[in-house]
C-alpha cells in the first residue's frame, strides 16, 4: 500500500522503518523465548504512517467484531507519545493461551488474561521503544502498561491531539501451534515524527556507509 | 526533616533499590520479612547473586533495559516465578514485580516494586470455582444430553444427562466417535460437517435414531451449534429424546391415513349411490315416458276409433241403400276394408296403451302354448327349430288367453326375423317369486315367467333401450308396424305383470313375460259361464234409447239402428237419458257410450239398473278402463262396429 499521509515516506524510508520495527520485535521475541522456553516468532510485514481515523478503521477491519483489546504505554523524552499493541478480543485470549502454555485450563487463562496480556504487551512495546531509544542513543521515560478494551474509536479517539499521526505496524505473532495477527500503533506529535524521520534518515545513511547501527 | 527510609519500611509492598551494577542499595522491611534476609545481609551485594536462578529470569533483561533505555517493565506471577517469598505461615507468596528506572540521564538507579497478589488470585479462584459450580449445576441438571465434539467429531465433553441417557462411563464415552451413539442410518458426522460448513443458524436440528441404556431404542432430536476455541472448530450437540413425540406423530399419521381411506370409501359409496340413483331415475323417466306415450296413444286411438265407427257405420248403410253395382260395391268394400284395418291398428294402439278390453281369466299355459305349436311352426318356417320347456305343474296365469296367444305369436315372429339363417326358438316357463331377481316395480306376489328366447343376431344397447317404444322398428319399411313389443308390454302391464328383454349382439335375445299367477277368484270366474240376459224375441222391433255425447257417432249409430227397424230416441248425456227414461216407460233397450263428460256410461247403467233392473243395457266403448266386477254384467259393443255386429249384439242383449 502506498503512503497517503502528507508526511509520506518514500519507499526506501518505508523499508527502513519496517527494518527498524523488525529489530524491535525480534528483541521482544528473544525476551518471550527466554521467558517461555519456546520459539516465538514476531514479524512486522508492513509499516504505514496514517492519521488517527485511518488507524481506527484499519484495526476494526477484518475482525469478527469491533471489540479490541490493547496494551498501552506512554513514552516521553525527545520522542513522545503513546504506544499500543492491539488485538481483536478473541485473538487476545489465544495470545495469552500461547504465552501461558497449554498446561493451563481455559478458566485459568481467563483468570490470567489481564496480567499476562499486560506483561506480554509490555515486553513487545518495551522492545520496540528500546530500539528507538537505542537509535536515538538517549533513554526515554516509559510508563507502565495498561490494558484497554473498546473499539478503534476508543483506542484512537482520546481528547486533543487531533492531528497526531500514527505509525502503524502490522504484527505477526507465531508459535508452532498458533498464528496471531495484531497491530502496533505509535501515536506521535509532529516533533516526534520529525525525530522519527531523523532516525530513519540516519539509519539509511548508516546502512549506506556499511555500518550496521542496529547491532548491539 | 521527613524520614524517607521509614516510609520504605512501613509501606505494604516490597521495595528493592539497585544501582547500575545491580548492587542492592535499598531493602525495605517488607522484603526482609518475606525473604528472611535483613537489609544488612544484602546491601551492597549484586541482587542476582542474592537469589539463585534469579539471573536466569526475565528480571535481568528488564533491569538491563531500564538502565539502558529507561523502560518500565511489569513481571507478573502469571508468566514468571521470581523471588522465593514465604508468608508467616510458610506459604508461598504470589507476587508481581514492577521494574522502574529513577529518571536521570544517564540512569543510575532502578527500583523493583514487589506486590503480594495472593489474596486477589485466591479471590479469583474462589469466584471461578463458584462460577464453575453454577455452570456445572446448570449443565448437569439439564434433562437433555449435551455433548461437544472435537473437529474430528470425537466426543470431547458431555454432561451428566449424557451419561444417564447412554449409560456409558466417562472413559467409554470420551474420545469415541459421536456416530457410535447412533443405530439408524444417519451419519451425524457428515450432517454436522455439512451444516457447519453451510454456516447453518444455531439451533438447527436433525432427527436421529439411537440406543439408550439397557438397549432401549429411541429417537433423538439433535440440535447443534459450532464454536471456535484454540483455532479449532468444536460443535455442541444437544440430544432431546423425542421417542414419544415420534410415536404420537406416527399414530397421528396412521389416523390421518385411515381417515383419508374412509373418506375415499365414502366417496366411492356416494358415487355408487349416485349411479344407482341415476339408474333408477332413468328407469323412472323411461316409465314416465312410456306412460305419457300410452296416454297420448290411447287418447288419439279413442277419438280415431269413434271416427272409424262413424265411417264403418255410414259405409255399411250406404252399401245397403245403393243399388247393386259391381263397380260401386268394389269401391265400398275397399273403403270398409280400409276402415277395418284402421280399427285393427287402433286396437293395437289401445293394447300398448293398456286400454284394450281384456277378458282376464285363469289360463293354463302348459295347455295353451303346446296348442299353438303347429301354428308357430307354420309361421316361423322350417329353418328354425322350436323347443318348448314347460313344466306341467306351472300354476295358471291371470290373462286374456287370446291376447297371450297374439303376444307369443308376435314374439315368435320377431325371433324369426332375427334369425334369417335359422336357429332355435325356445319357449320356457318358470314359477318365480319376487324374492328372486324380479324386475323392479313389480309388487310382491307369485309370478309365472314365460321366456321367449332366440339364437338370433341380438340387439345393441341403443336398440334395446328403444325396443318397447311404439312405432320403433328395425325391420324395413312396410315389414313391421313397430307395435309388436309395445303391445306385448302393454298387455303384461295391464295384467299386473311386466316384460323384460335381455339381449347381446350375436348371441340372441330373450324376452321374458312376467305374469301374475291366477288366484282362486279368477279360477271361479273362468268356470262360471255368463248368464243370459233377457228373453226378447229375435227380429223384434225395439224402442232403443241411444246415449252418446259425440253427435257424429250418435247420428251414425241411430241411422244404423233405424235401418235395422228399431225406433231410436237419442240422448247426448247420462242426465238427459235418465230424464227421457222417466218420461218414456216404453223403452226396451239402452245403448250408451262409456266415455262421456259428466256421468259416464257405467254410472248411467248402474243408475238405470237401480230404477228399472230388467231393462237391458249395452255399453259401447273402445276402452277397457272398466275394471270393476260389474263390467261383466253389461254386454259390450266394441267400437268401431259394422251394422252386422250392431245387429248381433242388439239381438243378443234382448234374447
């Protein structure tokens, strides 16, 4: 899909951004693997910058119901905004089941859902934000995760910041038993977008120089 | 100065502070209690050295990220086992850990906040158990068997009713294919798959046949709905025992079938009755038609007969009065013959109309018919053999013997004409009672049936239907009058019997005459000869009172009487006749027409008899409607008559 935003990214920038996002989620996959003792694959097949209405429509599309579950964390510093990991409600339970393992009964999974989801979201979002912080070479202030339920409008509506843009990532979460699709959304103000563009530009330049900035 | 350290020690949560080398810098009272490690024992030590295995948990990554990127992390009991906390009773403390960096650039310190969630976890567990208990109470108290199947349609779960219904142990039922519950031809696996694929609405039901506990077979209505879990498709089936309902439906169906059948039978019977009714109506119509034709024919014949009487009378007078001339005599004879043939015709018509004059008496057919044998032979010719089959004990029948002979001759001639190439004519007699298959309309009595059967060409149905109608003939023009069968029919009817015809094309025709058996009174009448009436001298001149309403007839008869030398006083009605008789006591003979308006001839005769019993009276009539016993008392003058006939009867009356 081409970028429709006024702050549109070139194809090269888009590819770079997807690469950065994949660095982030592969960090998260490492954490999960460490925790679960099982291979977990996380991948970001596509990246877009869209406005909030479009983001709201994108998360509502294709799911069985408009009910969504999101883990939200806010971040502050040179790069500020909110990060959300979003799943259709039905998929979120599947996600938790995948994480807490088959040994738990369905009832247990329901009991654990809220906490397990918060923690899983926390791991994935932290990994993404850490990757950005790493590229900025500056730590950020990150809040604790909160679980939110509702429609796309609930998640992206919020008061103020109407012209905030959303960095919208599609995320594939896969174990050997399951394959779950969700979204990561970063709601940012204009300075953050500018900062993000700088990161992307630097990243591209470094890649062109042959320096692998992503390696830790 | 506020004592911050005291705050750390009193809050109801564990607080551990570490520096960027993970060395413990802060260790509050809560954590000291839970780990039984005092602050003094751990301060300055690397946190991950204090607890074995803690370095292998995600806590280390979370702490590293906190220092490097400023990440805040949540580590919950659901996914992690971190610190080996025990409470005062020695039980494991379920806890969550939050890792937060203290804001600084670069980050120098990090706080681990540990919260005890044992209580809330226990509460959730209790709540869940209660919820489960309620859920199980509902599901297990359901009267219908509830069974869920895995995607491969093996039984995955079932309720208490399922166990009760199918009497299978938990182990026997689980992991069985759901089709093992069926005994009918249904394939529930396929049905479920097909419905589920179509996305059929929940509550769709199918009827299957299965076996309950103790081998009792039963019908079940299975409703089902699919659901997804763990990315797999499950189907919940609810089995309702509908055996009684199916039995009731079957009974209802059988009852409906029976009703439908009885309706059909009823309809059939209605059709039969309707057909019978139509047959009867047709017969009634036929008999009414014959009746009407008879009345019409009788009326016409009567008037025509009167005219013939006038013509014959006038002609006979004319012949007397004219000088003998061969030419004139020939003309006159021709005229008289024509008129006489006309008289014969009217007689036949009257026979058909059942108005001929009959002399009913007891006739022994076993004598009468053999006597006709030679004459029959002559009439029908040598090509046809005649067979008579008449038992000698046949009782006598009540009929006019001459008319019976005539009727049999008529039938024999018909048979002859039906057998141009020869054949057999059989005349047989049988005694019948109406209990046997008598034709409809006959009153209950004993009957003699005379059959006249031929082996001729027979009649088709259309011909048969019209055979008894007057003037209906199949013979060529000039060969038959069409009055034969109708005359015979009229005769039998007038005698109190009937005539039937059965015939089939190519096989012959049988005409049956049903004649009433004669009773004792008839036998007496046959034996008693008629008493002579008067004793007047032959050739006397008489004073005659002639009564007739028809002027032409009266005038003609008066002319004939005067010509015979009698004195004739004419009266046009019974009333004036009686007046004349009162005034004129010299009248020696009364000749009266029978059918007159007002007082008829018989009434007049009776009235005269009442006054002057010895006065002879002659009834002149073409009718035979006089049926009373008295009708034998008065001599008859049948119309039309010639002068000779008139003279004879006048003489006879006064002898």
